[in-house]
């Protein structure tokens, strides 16, 4: 109960207790604070040592205390680990601080105490250094960077050597093919051309038709010689580069069909592009092979070539009214078989699709469609 003078009376098991609220006085004594012990990975650390912790220290415990004779349980603490904490940590009445997996570096542990809001006059400070492991040092990181750069440089050199090796192999093969063409095909065509000149000079004057035919053959062989010579030098058709695919295809078709008086027709639609040299080269060779098959094997009377340019593709179609053939591989003649295989390989090299339609007595249709992609537009 509360008495008239403001004192509070309590009945306890030991008797009556009296408390006077007015007699309470706040404890204004600043408590001194000290760091008692430090343990690193469960092993004690001497506080008077150089303050160096071994590498790979995972757990750190710091015990601290403050002296108060009135009410030590009411002393409150705050601490800060400079180099790790971003602000002061309110530990309350707890007298321990724990840290795990601190990175290597220099640190200062600071702790304060307060008694009824009265702070300690001085902080307790412990400075220490956590020594890095060898793989955490700067020189090790620099060594790794040097090793990585060396490996990258080595990989680059190996890649360059591989590319050079492949280029050398391709160059050797191109040289061999050029030499074989020069020593066989080109020389043979030159011999035929010279022989035709001799025949045209000694033939009887009355045989004007035969002489005109020989002159035509001579011009035709001259065209083949020019094509072969240019192919040896640059592996491209001179007519194709100077006049375009339609003109080159017309020249090839007229030369192949003219010797047998076969009707030849070429239709081209759309707008030709000058950036499709690789596609044009393969299409020219595919069309040449298809016309050759129609003339030599199909006994055609008419050959029609259609060349269609679309915004996203190029389509070449060669149709004849010859005797045709069975498209089963086992029944295809050897000459036609190898020609079809060559056309298919060329179509695949430029990402196109080849379709051959033929039957006995119904002629033959060869159509190749090539999409225009950034890799082809060169």
C-alpha cells in the first residue's frame, strides 16, 4: 500500500518492506570498459602480442567487460569492427562479440559501455591484422592473370597455326588442281583449237557449210580455253563477273545447244544482285551441268532455263523435253550420276535445295532454290 508520505509498503514472506521513490538516485558513475580475452578458432590470442591472426581464421570471439559495483547487470555495450562493420552494433548487456570468415586485412575493434545512460569515458580498442593465405595475396592474383593471359595467347597462336595449316592445305590443293587443268584440259583444248585452224585452212572451198561449222567450233573451243585460263587464275567465270549470271548462262546454253541445233530459251525475272557472286558461280555450274546432261544424254529438242530473283531467294530451273531417265540411283547412267552428285554438292555448299524431276520419255526438270543470307551475300 502507499502511505501518506508517498512511501510504498510491501508485505513479503520475510516481513514488511518499505520503499521510498524519492530516495532513488541515478547511477552517474561512468563504467570503465576493457577487452578481457580473444579466441581465434577456439584458441586464445595474447592481447599483448603483435595482433596478427593466422591465415584462414574462420571464427573470432572477443570477450569484454565493464566495472560497476551498483548494478553490473544493467551495463549496456556497443561495439564497432572498423574495416568490416558499417556502423555501431548495440549489444545490450551481452559481453561477447562474434565474427566469422573475416576477409584478410587490418582491423580495429572498439567497444563502449554505458551505465544508466552515462557512457564510459574511454573506449577499449584492439587492433589486429588477419594474414592472407597465399592464394589471397595480390601477387597470386597477378600470377593468375599472367597465366590466364599466357594461356589465351597460346590458344590464339594454336588457332592461328591451325588456320594457316588449313589455308596452306587449301592453297596446295588449289595449286594442284590448277596444274592438272593446265597440263590436261587446257593443253588439250589448245591442241583442238589449233587442229581446227588447220582443218579450216585446208578444207575445200566449196564446202562452205563445213568450214563455217569448223569456224564455229573453233570459237567455241576458244571460249572454253578462256574459261579454263580464268578459272586457273581466279576460279571464277569471266563472263559471270563482267556481265552477270543471266548473260553467262545464256552464253553457256547457246554454246552447248548450238552444236546440235537444239532450241534454247532463257527467261529471267526479278532484279539481279551484284553481291551474290558465290551463289551465281555455283548456279552457273549447276545450270551448265543440267544443260550438258540434256544435250548429251537426254537427246532433247528444246531446253528452257528460268532464272528468278526474289527478295529472299534465287531460283534456277532447267527443263528439257528429252527422253528423261529413272531417278533411282541404281538405274542412273554413270555420266549422269556423277553430274547429279556434283549439282547436289554445289547446292548444299550455298545452303540451297536441289530437286530433280524426271521419268522415261517425259523429259527432265532440275530446280535449285537458294535462300539469300548474310553468309551467302558475298
